[in-house]
């Protein structure tokens, strides 16, 4: 636990984070609001890169300690259902109607009713939904199918569907009938079949990243940042390697310095060795750093990516030209069907956006000439 011992400060929020993306979103919101110190819970999602249980480290949190009275690393949130019921009713139209000050709960991805049961709160509560990444914008069952591919114990989808139905019903009752307040801080809003940027969130994140870290990477006059997807379960390795080799051949290395950032879960250095054996000028970046921070300090001319969340966030936070290779993945017969469907969903979401979806690798050479 990292703690601030000022016992005279009253918490005004509880927050849960799992990844650095969640943490960065949270801090960008806290910078904009008038919050007293709150309590932060860090939940685990195994960090394959360093073998630890958590994706967020104590070092990641040091510069933000002033926002929190307590920072707690835990396996799960313990919830008291009597307290949960009290807090929900107290926050509804049946509760404290005169209340002008609010207590805030922040959670990535959506509503988590357990968070209402952490501690008794004698104020109305606003539940704030943080952007979780690509999972925030897809059908929950479809997301579970993707997540389940890397689990050793596979899920019962009928049980998953039942739980989701119950949760959807509770959400309707609490937020539509009982009028409990909630706020959405997703980076994108749905408009018809497309996603459009939530400018308030995008501008807040831009300000956050601009102030977060100064340039620490040698900044070439012209550079391209490639976000290499974590290829496990998507396509066989030899196909993934073929895609990136062909991509790099189009990147005009006499004009651009090429940087490659692997996914944080991608600990196999074979890809890096294979690429460097052919393209000696390519530079691989520390894959424990988040891509948005790298873009802020590197300021590349172009970003190229696939299904990584950052492929979609970067053009709207930084206005950096971004090229997607999802349509190229979709042309391979060996592509996992669930990934193929996920890729098509995001192609549809952004087909009228700033992101450029190329269908042939050869298109890249012309695009980066501009």
C-alpha cells in the first residue's frame, strides 16, 4: 500500500484501475475536476512482461501520489451487500434529495455494482465509467470470447449471457427508474454505426500526455511508429512476420526512422531478432511504456497499427496520421474467426474516420510520401 498519512482529508472518490490506460484516463479527469484526495484500488491482470501480478507498478504511481489518500494493490474488491443496498438507495430519487456534493466512483469499462459496497457513503454517488480500450465498444459476449482464448479454464457462455442479462436489468432499474447519476468518460461516442471522438475526453487526455513526460527519445526529423500486435491466437507467427516484413519494405527507411513497439504481453524476442536481421536500422522501443506517451515524446509523422487500442486513440488525442492494417489481416485464410469478426467491427466503426485502412501493403508507400 502507498499511503498519504493526512487523516484530515475526506475521500471524495474511489477509483479502480488495472492498466496504465485506465490510470492515465483517471488522472486526466482528476486534473480537470475539483477533487479532494481519494482511494485507488489496483486490480491484477497478469503482466507477462515482468512476471508480476499487476500491470501498474508502484513506480508508475509515484508522480500521482498527491491525488490519493490510499493506493491499495488487491486481488479483488470486497463488497458488503448491506452497504451496497444503502448506498444505491441513498443515491437514488428515494435518497438524499437535498444533497449538493457528490461522491464519485471511477471504474474502467462500465458499471460494477460491487464498488457501491466498499464503504458506507453519506452522500449521493456518481458512477463514472472510464474508457477500458477496445472492449468498451463491443458486445460483452464477443469480448469474452476473445479474452477466453488465453485462459486456461474456459468459460460457460450460457452463464456469461445470464449474468450479463441480470446486470443489464439492474442497470436499467438503477439508472433509468431510480435515477442514480452516472457519467461516461469513453473516448468515443456512438453515432449510428460509427464511433466519433468525445472531444472533452480527447482534449483532457491531450493535456495530460503533453504535461506527463518530456522528450526522452531521440526525435528524428521524420519517423514512423509501428505498433506491433500481440499475434498469439490471431495468425501463425510466420504470417505475422511476413506481414510486417512486407510492411517495412514500403516504409522508405532512407527518409524515415522506423520505431517498433511491441505489445506489453509480447515477451518473445524472436520477432525483434528476425526483423533486425533484415532491417538493421529499425529501433525497438521499451514495450512496457504506453504507446500514447511514446507518441507524445516522439511525435512521429505516421503511426501504423492493427487491433491495438492505441491505433484508435492516437489520431484523436494527438491528431497524428494513423494507418491501420486490419483489412490486410482479414485477407488471410488462417485468421481466427472471432478475431476476424472483431476486426470487421472496428473497420465499420471507423470507416468514415481519420484512420486510413489499407487493403494492400503497396498502398503504404504512396501514403507516407504525402
